[in-house]
């Protein structure tokens, strides 16, 4: 879409189709993300006097304006049961996107702001000619606060987002801060030897784990690649994702590859060890972070949200979701994106500002292991 003007209504949503099992029933896996995004942006859109509401699967009996999407009925109309496997199947499905169009036609005339929307939803919005802004957690997570990758189907908005991309130089500085801290800490791995590698795991039912055929892939799917990793390194440590610490997949890998040594230390602490020369995995965000620590990285599958710093990519290339600093929650950011006139020239000077460290990290109530390393005295 070329441009946008006169936005009167904004609807916050996310992956309306992703399920999470609670006991014997299924509920939305992302209702918290949608509610979080709503509250992070509510002050900005209130200031801009724009109608602001949520579209979500679960009922929410709070006082916030909310519209319910009937996910169970949508799956039933496709002849599918709600489960993780069927969610993976329809997440990138053109057929499901066309079916979804019939259920979200009421979004015409609104701007949709979504949290990590799947292809099925973004394609449906595109078919309906509904403008959207997609906000995704960025893979670089060792700064003073979290970054978020932002993308849109509106050309004018994308241009402004690209102009506000967080400077990779700040990531380099932050990485050196991490390395400096590690200088004071005990070694995180026993009997570590030069030429070692780290294999990192991830959540087996994450959207990043879905392959192009709509099936889940795990590290067990990459036996040949892991065998090569073990063959080419003196020692290989394996750090499972904390959510998969007791999984069958972890037990299988440790059994199949005797060279693997399980590591429980903080991943940022491990990345600081000079003996670790290679970081490998399916497509974990840790692999993108590892490049800043000077590691060779091997991803067995394409990244869900790839990232290349400006200096490392072709002049004409762009990140699909450029990293944006905390300014994205501000009134002036959205005023800048949605207004045709460039009234917020000063916002460019704030693109690298993190004035309140950990504000977004704490608001998400998750830090992916960062606080363990970032304590004043660890």
C-alpha cells in the first residue's frame, strides 16, 4: 500500500490462531501479548485522539474496549481440531488467509497494529487492503532494554521506520559492556578447551520452528548437521531452551551424540568465552546475537526475523523488521508514522535513546536470561 492518512481507528491484535493448552482445554497463546501491546500503546493513541481497541480470542472482562475472534469456529469451518499441529499447518497457508478474510472484514477502515502476526493474518489484511503495522520482539536482547522489529504494508510508514532503525554501533558497545562484566566472573564451563562449539536449543512449538511445509522441526531434524558440528570441533556444549530442559528431544540428542556436554550456564556468559568459536542451532535468536561476540554462527534453518546491521548488508538491502528502540511506544513516534507532514523531525535524534533501562523488559515480565547476568554483582 502506498500511503495512509486520516486514521480514526486502531485495532491491536496478534496471532489469533495460536493455541495454548491449559488442562484439557485450549485457549489463546498470545492474549497476554495483545493485552500488553494494547496497554503499551494506549497513552499514545489517547493523546492522538484515535479510537483504540483489541481483537483477541479469549474473553477479557476488563474495562478495555475489546472484540472477540471465535478461533474455535474458524478451525471448525476449516474442518480442523484446535491443536499445535494444525496451527502450524495454517500459519502460513494462503487458503486459510482467504478464509480469514471473511471473519475480519470489520477491520476495513482501521489500522491494525499486531504483535508478531503470522503470514496468514498479514496476507488476509493485505487482501482486504487493511493497513497494518507488525511489531515483533527483536533478536538482540543484551542492551539496556529490549528492541522491537517493526514492519508495515504501507510504503510511507516503512520508509519512516527504516529511517529510525536502531544503530548497530550501540549493539557493539553493549556487547563490550557484557564482555567487560564477564572478565570479573568465574568461568561458566568446566574443562573448556579452545576450538569448542555451543549448540543452542529452542522451544519446539514456537512459530520459528515451523518449516515451509507447515510441520514443526526440532534439533532432532538436523542429525547430519549436528554430526558435522561434533566432527569439526574439539568439544561441543549443548544448552537446551529452559522450557525444554526436561524434554525427550534433549534426552535423545545427548544419547545420539556422546560428544555433546550439557551446559546450564547463562548464555551471555558462555558467549564471552574465547574458547567457544562457533554457535549453532536451528534458527534461535541467540545465533544473531552471537555474531556481535565475534562467533562463527551456523543456522540449520532460515531465521523467522533475519537481521543484518547496515554495515554488513548490501546497500540496497533492508531488514524486513528493522530494530526500533523504546521510542516506538511514544506519541511522537505514532504521530510521525501516521501524519503526512514531517512534524516530528526531532524524533530522529532519539532513535538510539534508552532513557528508562529495562522498562519494556520488565513490562513483558521476561528477559531471556539477561537479568541473571546483568545483576549489579553476579
